[in-house]
């Protein structure tokens, strides 16, 4: 299993900032990227508010919330966010062209061992992975909105996803506090809840 210490999240929209929140709370150094500084400022404010709310209702200790917040870093480019990451989770709009563009950049900027994850509800992870030279290290991580409260995380095995990648992202999901369900992508459909 690959050791993950640093998680990069590409895109600081609703899903991206929720994923960053979960990653930081799971103990990972977390780098949240967005081209727009306002999006990063909004994400920082919202993550802090959600952590404080979790403390108020007794779901998270204040010290753990502060530690999670201190693990968050922000980047204004994909290159800056991805170059030190062990796992990169993209959270850009669910459009194939956008996903392919991001994965081409990630394949270029990331270290060879870095795992790339697509957060998509309907697109083919196999097709997204095909634009990289690391298809075995590509996987789907389907989070549900709002990420900071929804417990289920679906891990989608693409056709070439290898066992090490799968084991690694399952462990990451569990550390994020998620109930992990592994499903296998099949041509033309997602065969829901079928073990890879």
C-alpha cells in the first residue's frame, strides 16, 4: 500500500472544499487548489465554520478541529498543489473535457508514484485515466454532498486500477471517516456495489 501523507484537492467549489475538510480532519496535510483567490478565501472561511459547528455539537474535539485547520494549505495553480502530493483528488465540474484537461496536467506535474482520483458521479474513470501514463494509479472517489456530513464514499475501480491503488484509497477514505463502498466500472455502466 502506498503511504499517503499529502492530499491535494483540485477545485475549491462546494465538493472540493468538502473533500479538503475531510482530508484535513483525517490527518492529512491538505493542499486545496483553485485559480480564483476568492474561491480559496471562501473555502477557508467555510471549512473553519464547519469545524466550529462540529465542535459545538460534540462531533469533533476542539483540539482536533484546530489541528485539522492547521493542516490546510492553499494553492493558486495545479502545478503548485500537485507536485508534493501522494494523492490528488480532482473536484472540478463534472464535464469530461474539464476532467481530461486536469488529468493531463496532473500526469505531467505529479511524481511517478502519485495516485490520481476523479470525483465524478457519472463519467467513465477509465476514459479519464486513458489520457495519463499511470492508468493503474487512477481511480474514482465519489463523494456525496455535503461531504463534511455525508458518510458514504464510493471508490470506483477503473478497468486498469491496480490493487495497491485501491487499497490505498480505501484506507484514505476510512481515515476521512467515510463508510467506503468499492464498485467496479463496467463498459457503458457502473455496476454498483460490485467488489473489484
